[in-house]
C-alpha cells in the first residue's frame, strides 16, 4: 500500500475492484499505525450474550469481541 494506491487480496476487491472492509480498516487506523479492533477489559466476566456453552474450548463471538476470551491459535 502507498498513499496513492491501495489493494487487497480479498474476493470483494479482487473480483469487483471495489473498496473493501480491509481497506477501510487500514484507512481508519490511528496516526501511530495501531488498530484496536477489540477493546481491552478490566474484568473477566462474560458478556450478557455469551454463547460459549456447548462450544468446548472455543469461545463464542461475543466473548471474543469484548475481549473476555481469545481465539485459539
């Protein structure tokens, strides 16, 4: 990526030559180049819409989104 040209390898950009969500994310990062997609939390309480039960060791999206749990590698 340069100031004049931005590209992405996702299907939306490749097949439609359209501005995609990945490009929007890069464009909206902070001035220091960091992006905080998932805000940090001060506690480990599960969110009200937690749906981890029955997923084994895999966390539900609300827990990942709120920073309560992390996706496994």
